[in-house]
C-alpha cells in the first residue's frame, strides 16, 4: 500500500509499505526478494504518476533507531518534487 507522509519532507513524499509485517531491512530473508522488488516497482510507478520520474526522485529506507527508522515496520520513502541535495551526516 502507499500513502502520503503526514510530515512531508518534499513536495512529493509518499510511503510505500508492504502489508506483510517485516520490522526492518535487517529482517529480510531470501523469500522476501519478490516483495522488495514489488515495493520498488510500485515506487517507480508512483514516481511516474506523480510527474517526478523524469527529473528524478529519491527512494529511502531507514533501518533501526540510529538510521532514523521511527516506525518498526519496513517502508520506503518516495521523495521528490524539488532538487534534492546530498546530505550524508
């Protein structure tokens, strides 16, 4: 499923969330490959439908408390709609 973030960081900030509960990236198993592929496919489709695919967007997964994961359920952040800077720390 996908829905808009209630605290958007960019003009387009959509969460892509699997219905199956997986706490974090570290909990992924080989049997989740197809599911993760589907999440990326959905994110790409949303980027196209929201008009941000051609100029570019960012797909982010936070993992664990030090990685900024605030909700213990795997989810992808689709971010776009403006130029995104590089910020590593």
